[in-house]
C-alpha cells in the first residue's frame, strides 16, 4: 500500500520546554521532526518528562538547521550541524549550541513513537 504524508500536517505534536516534536506515522516508518530552541538541554527540558537520567531513545538523525552537542553516558561526544547525518544510541544528553534554533529529522522510529513521553525508552529507562 502506497502511503504519502507531509510533515506540514503531522499526525501528532509533543511540546516540551524550549522545543517540540512533530511526528508522522506510516506503515513501517515513524518519522520525527524535532525543533529545539536556544537554551534547550535534554536533561533539563525532556529528562523530567521521561523520568530517566539520560535519553534512552536511539536516533538516526539528519540536522537541517543549527548545532547540537551530544555527550554519551560513557564519555564519548560529538557536535552535529547542518547537513550532518548521525546515529546516536541510547544513553546520552544533548544541548543546543549557540543562539540558533536546531531542527533535526529522525528516521529511527523511537523518537516519533516515545520521545518526551513519561518513561520514554521502555524497560531500559532506569539507566
């Protein structure tokens, strides 16, 4: 079955401090557009909602705009910006770098399904 949807009319929107997520759900694909304002940091803006110490969502992302810094629980870190494609496994914090809004497209599915919901990431959320 052929399915086409537009991100201009998402199936759902989740707001959180200093940002929001818009999700489009299709058969076999859950796609998310994350928008993060200057001053956003996962541990401060989404962590209290998720109830976890770090983000337990796996991301397959593409940065459309802005810069974001990622720090893994094991100490690894990277900064991503426009045009960068990245894979970020569960167990990380992230924040907006500078004063430009960050827009990220996420194809992994879990962000569209669980991000910024209580207990995000399911059973691994205690980490």
